[in-house]
C-alpha cells in the first residue's frame, strides 16, 4: 500500500498537499479554530500547483502576481517539499530580500520554517530513508539522504550565486533592492525561475516582467519566450467577499493608508505613482457599470486597431457597441498586411462600421493593404462596410477653438481652449477617456446622473480585462515645454499600453477623417 501511495503521489502533487500537508495560522489562537490545520487548497491554489508543474515541464519562467494573504508562498513551499520527496536528485532554490525572511528557525513567517513544519507534520512513512531532521534540515538547507535532492536558501544580492538549480523561487521579488544583480546571477543557474510577489510600483524588474509577460490559462502549455503570468486576486479567495473588501477599504481610508490598500489588496502598480491620468479606482468602477448604473449598449458598433511597432510590440484590436466595450484582442504579428486582414475579419457581421487605426509609422501600411483588398473583386465585397479612419496621435487637437470642459451641456468659458490646453491629439484623447471614467466613477459612487453616452462600461467577462486595467492606469500626465498637457504612455520600466491605446482611440473618434475604401481608389 505504501509503494502504491508513493507511486500515486509522485504524479499528483495537489492530492499530496490535500491529503497529508498541514498549514499554520497563528491568528486562530484563542478561537474555535486550531492554529495548525489541514491544508485544503481552494480552486485558485490548485491552479497555482498546475501552473508550477507547467512551468517545470516546459522549462519556462513564471510570475505570480498576488494580493496579500492568498497562501501563494505556502503553496510554493508545499510544492517544493513534494519535489524534494518525489523527484530524485532535484535541486530547488529559494530566495528573498532578507536572510531572516528565508530562514529563521522557530519563526513560521520564514520560508524554511514553513517547510520544516510541513515535513515534520508528514507521516513518517513518507520521510526519506535515513532521514534525520537534525542532520538533514539545517539552516537554509534541506537534504534528501535517499535521493540526493536538495532545497537551498539565499538572500539579497547573493540570490542565484549558490549553484545551479532545477527551479528557483524568488519570494516578494518586487521588493528587492538590486534586482538586476540577481537576474544576472540567476540567468544561467536555473531552468525555471518563479517570481512571487505583491505589487510595488512601476519600473522595477518585477513590474517590467509582468507587463511584458503572458497570462497563463489553466490547461494550456507555457510560453518559453516570455514570463508566464499567474494572477491571484482577492476575489479568488473563498473567504473574502464584498463585505470583507468594503471593511478593509474603509479601515484603510480611516488610517490614511489607501495607497497601501491599493497595492496590497487591489494589486494597483500605480498606487504610489503621481500624476496618473486614469486612477485605478475609476477603472474598477467601470467594470459592469452598465449593469450597476442601469444603461445598455444602445448605439452603433465601432472598432479600433493599434498597430505594433518593430521589436517586441504587439497589435491590439478593440470593439464597442454604444459605450460598452465588447471585445479585446492582442497579437504579435509584425506583418501589417496580415494585421489589417485580421482586423477586417473582426469587423464582419456588424454592418457599416468605422475602424480607427494608428496611421503613423508602421500603421501607414494599413491603408496600402486596404487599397489592395479594395481593388480585388473578391475581397472588395467583404470589406465594403468597413470605413477606415486614420488616427494620428501627434496631430493637432480636434475642435481647437472649443473649451476643455462644459457646464450644463454648454462650453465652460472659464476653462482653457483645447488648442491651449492639449499638446496633441493623443493628449486630448487620453484626457477625454479620463473624463469618461471619472463620470462613470461618480455615477456609481455618488449617484450623479450623466448621459450614458458620456460613460464607459467594461464587462467583467471581457478577455484580458486585468491587463487592460493595468494599462489604462499606466500613462502619466505633465506639462510640456510649451506648458501644454502631454501624456507619457511609457513611464520608465513599462511597455507600450497597446490595449489601452486601442480603447482610447475607440472612445475618441476622429471627426471628418474616415473615408470609405472606394474613396481611396
């Protein structure tokens, strides 16, 4: 029976955790709950084990973006012990920013003490032959005497310098002081690097890897060319509901710690960044706003295409009906012709539709491909309903003599004119999108009534919604050399917000620039 159990658990890590591993929660002391209790993973924790296995099998890097108290470190510790027991000769590395966070004997908050508690809580039948806790679970090092498997720990700038590993876990990696040194050391010393952290502002290595990474889907293979991203949101925890969230938010407001709440609970990278164009809480208020406020998707369809520049940039395509965002897609194809045809295919079935596209640089090729398709009798019929609208981010503002704000649906002459306030069309477009989100936020939180055409709604089941949220709150605003408002889409350490740009263009139509294909011939 023992042989059969070992063979079963060798390929079933989730079941091994669920059947035999305990966890520890000192907050239960003095209550009806024990401080030491069976570790029964909830759904997202089970997904995390699958994610770690996928990264291990595919020899790809992974990144776990989490809010606090999601049990991510406990799961990774349990996974490490499982590897140590069932993968002969495996070498596992663990690192964190401070040595006492990696190992402090007797302190359960440290990583290695968690793993000691896990091993000591196992039935002795699962211990390796010849194993002695005193001899084989020393300071920052576990040794399996039966198979030679090891778990070793490192801290600070020494992370990655202790030798080669099959998999390396970097705990709270967004908080390292000199992450570039660690990356250089780990590059050739491990096949699988797993970054685990809550968020800590923009521009650091963790943030850059997260923004350039690819969200992993359960059951799908990993991508070896980028960091595979696994998100653990507070809403994934079965014990955390809206009442819990509201209570935590109210306390944070009372304590003057909303920036901490934004980072630790809502995973808002921009919480501590000044001059954000669209605050994260405004974007969140727009999720399912049409349901919460009570408006629908009345209106026509519109589409937008942000064309990828050279290098690692990606194309982004978006559609809306009325003011409700209906579709988002991103892909890495660099051929402008294929990108154009893919966007046209996305416009089918909606009747007459405007497709706003970034016409500068590589995007200029969209017009050439559209002309070619229009000359062909086969394809011309398929795209006759698509009207291409050129969107030039560096162009002059629209309605230059108009005023920035309106009061009771009339121009507010106490505000600047558009030509005096905005540096270019990009600044005007992002500011208009900001106003949509602001009005939606106020309508939802203050009960103020606005015309639905001035609002925006992001359906909660929208693919890539999490990524869009991050990108919408990435750009910052400042005054340029001519004291006009300019937008910085790429603060240091960030990549171009392609989805954000597509949505911005989608909700700020260029007037008078759209031309049917037949007009171009």
